[in-house]
């Protein structure tokens, strides 16, 4: 029920009470009373000018019905009870059948309230005083229950004790229902505001009263017992934002709030800052005069945080695409550098200074290749071949490499957990991850310290996932790397995983170590975060999803001898320097080589070549097609060829089936002529072995015409 409707109802009840008091005075004057319904005063004493008895009674009945109020009069000496028509309606009685009496009234009272009301009436009779206000319930004959309020007063007639009692019964059912609905609506509003993180407030211009919703107290960080004032609300706005909120006014005024406007709120108890979007609207009366203000305060702190995370992710993604493209072009150049350096070194009778220069070229190229590998790991465009592994075995296997890396003044503790679950990860990437974290920790402890590496099982439940929405509930293997170094200040922690960000001196770090770790973890479906403080060390925590299955044995590493051959190899490479290097390198090992710049040229060349082609060496991405598409076209043009793919970086969309699990042969750029020859020989031998197993001979003759590459 609205405040205006409540005021109208109260005014109506006051009018009814006035009419009932007039009626009681008429009855007290000796006017005969009906046994059923009250009569209006006779013409003469007590009659209102211009109102007859019928009109009087009709007016009273309408007023009582509108106010849901009935009256009664009890003449104690004669034991005569009179009920108004509305009281009959409230009690559910019939004026034609039911005679008004105390017993009839108590019979209409709900059984659970009857004894209490009987005792109340008895005390009122004995004390000859009014009953006061007493709430009770009426149980009607049709089963309906009504909430009512009884109030009675004695009518003093001269100096003697009162012989009459006058009272009213108010039906509160609709009002209680409206109040209950209002409370329900208020609860729903409060719950909706809590869910939406929005609080509301109002300001009355005449009284200067301010009201806050429950959620606004929460947003502002103010105790609910605090008296709300506009001055308090204005004082909680960050000083740097007040000029925007109040439109540059010198003094804060509720009528001067800019709308809408974003600002920061400083909570008084903790000093925590919350980002809030405020909006306000003027309230006016029917004449258009301003009566107040109503406003909302939306807590957008979480939204701002998510927006910053999204922008950060988009920035990293853009940097990743740039890094992948740069690494791709750089790897092509490095392939040429490695290749020509090796071919030059194989020339006979080179002077020692020339050999030294070539060695320096090789060293610089190796450092550049390491840098591109880190770029690709950050950009998540490195080819990985994950297998199910035992994380404890991996950590213990890397321990021997880490001890000389961190130095003698750093104490290394490797603490593998008990029965740690298997994970699926590329072994080389895992080693790089640990080594990067170890180097980062070592550099943070120039005076020595302790580095601890631990593994453990952990479970993420719904509550944990709610705190970290990016992590799905389930089982994880936890890897922690903790150092006792210098730690990181709060101001730089948001940049830790960004590429090329470093706090080291120029020339001491590329700023790719932790960015690479982040890329490796994310590429394997894991999660990484850290905790740190200045002077208190740093702790990196990594979660990898648990996998079902037994760990795979690590294959033994073997270095095959460089053996050439006489087979024919088709090289498909769009980069001229790399293509020329491949041709020169393979021919130096005795192979016959055909070279194509793109897919169409490769298909045409293969179709026109009269002899057998034993192997295709193909770049993964070409200007007119992707490697797997060209391989399919070649198979339709003449016959299926064994393929050795090469690439400077990998896009998931370009991966042929079987590449990740090793079923397809791949050579990563940059590579040397020796590495190329080893890979070519391995693919050719595997293809020959497969043909022998199938009992097939050489490849069929080429097709009459080349199929056009779509």
C-alpha cells in the first residue's frame, strides 16, 4: 500500500470515528436502540443540520464499509448489544438471523484467540474501563479468516459508574495483506539490488531527510546503524572525483549531481576504493515544483576489473600475433643463416680466422633462435607433442640441470608430493617452464637464498571455482616454485606476464621468461598465478588438469648418423633463401631435388616430372594454400607422397591430422642442413619400411595432366 493511500485510509477512519462518537452521544441521550442495527438520531437533538436519520445511517454505513470498520454499543444495565451493519459483515454474521451479543461476538472469534478475548472483555467489565487495542482473528462460517483489531471505551453517564460501552472493530486483513506484500516487495527489491550491486537513495527537499537502501550501506561500507545524510554520502566520494560528481560546484548539493557519472567511493572503515556509477532524477509535485531527488549508485568495481582483464587479454593476444609473425619471418632468416654457415664450414681449407667468424655467427644465431622459441612459446604457436607423464619424474629429471643453473649460493629443495596424479604435457616445454622460473628466482636472490619446488594433488570445488571463474571444478596437479628473494612491489605485479617487461638492467634480460611460462601453461590448459611482496619473496602456483592413464615412458634420445641418398625430393617453400638452401643442402647429400615456390607450381611440377618423386618437403603455410591442402592435391594428381612438414610457427587451423601425436613428420625452423638431411633420411626409411610391410612396389606413374589446385 502506498503512503498516499495509507494516509487517505487513516483520514477516512478518523471521519468514521467522528461519526461513531456522534452516534454514541445520540444513543447516550436516551434514543431507543435497535436490537439489530443502530438507528440514526431522531430529528431534533444531536441531528446534524440538513441530514435526516436515513441519510445519517447510510452515510455512516458507507464510511464504515470504506474504512473496513464496524462499531458496537453495549448497554450493560439492560444487556442490550447493538452492532453496525459493517460489524455484521466483518464477523460474517447475518443481521436477519444473528442477534448481537457478547456470546455471538466470541463465537465469531477464532478458536485459538477466543479464550484470550473472553478474558479481555471480562477484565474490561470488572474494571469498568476500556479494553484498549487488542488484535484477534475472526473465523467466518465460510471458513475465511480475517485479522481484526478491537478497541472499546466506557461511556460515562454522570457521576456514577459507566453503564454503556462503545467500541469499534477494524478489519485489518487487507491492510495486513498489503503490508505483507509491501514487505515482500521490499525484500525482493533488496535482493535484486544485492544481485545487481546497485543501491538506491532518496532526498526530501522540505525535510532534508535522506534514505538509503540496504545495498547502498553495503556499497559505501557504512554500518546499517549509521544515520544517512547527504553530507556523509558526499564525503565518501574520492576527493579527485567530487568536481565531476557535482559538476564543478564548490559545495556539494544533491540537486547539483551530474547524471550519470562514474566516481570512486572510499569506504571509511577499510579505505578500500570502489568504482561506482551514480545517477539521479528530480522529483516534482503536480504543479511542477521540485520536491526532492531519487538516485542510484551502481557498484561497477567488478565490471571494471573484468574490462581491464579483457583489455589485457586482447593486448596480449595482439602482441602474440605480432610475436608469432615476427618469429616466423625471423626463423626463415635464421634457417638461411644456419644453413649457409654450415655449408661454408664444410668447405675445405678454410683459414682459422674464417672458422672463428663462422663459429661466432653460429653462436649469435643460436641465441637468436632461443629468443624466437620464447616468442613462440609466449604466443602459443609452438608445436607441442604432449604425452601423459609423471610430474614427479619430470621435476626430479630437471633437478640435475637446475642445480648448476641457480648457483652454489642458492639452496635448492625439490619436494615431490606423494602419489601425484599424471598430467598431459610436452616434456621439453615442462623443462623450459621450470628452468625459466628457476632463472627468475635466482636473479631475485643476488645474495643467495632458498628455492623450493613442490608438487601436490589438489581439488577445485564449486566454491573455489567461484573465486576463480576461469578455473573449472575438478582435479588438478599443483606445481609451486617459491623463492626467498626480493619480491615484487604492488605497482609492477600487473605487468609480470607481459612480454618484454623486465626490472633487470639493460642487457640482463629479455623480459620473455615469465611471459613464456604463461604461454606454456595456457597452451597445456593450465593456470598460473603468483603471490609476492617487496622483501618477502615470490611464490608461483601452477595447476595442470589431472588426466587418467598411465604415464608414457620417455623415449631414449639418439643421434642418427647423417646419411644421404639418391632419391628425388620435391621442396615446396615460398621463402627464396630457405628454398635455395634446402636445394643446395639436399643436393650436397646426393639427392635429386625439385623446387617449387607455391602449391600450384608444386602440383604442375609433380605432374610433369617423368620420374618417381619419393618425398615432399613442404612449408606449412604457403601464399596460395596450406601444406596439407597441397599434399591432397598432389595425391590426386599422381600418388600419395610421404611428407616432411617444416614451419617457423604453427597455427592450430593449419595443423594436419596426426601432427600433434607424431604420426606426421615435422621439422621446426630454424634448422641446419644436417638436421634437414637427418629428417629426410628418417622419413624416407620409414616410408620404405611401410611399403615393404604392405608388399607394394614403387609409386605409380604420374597422371597425364596436373589437377588444378583449387
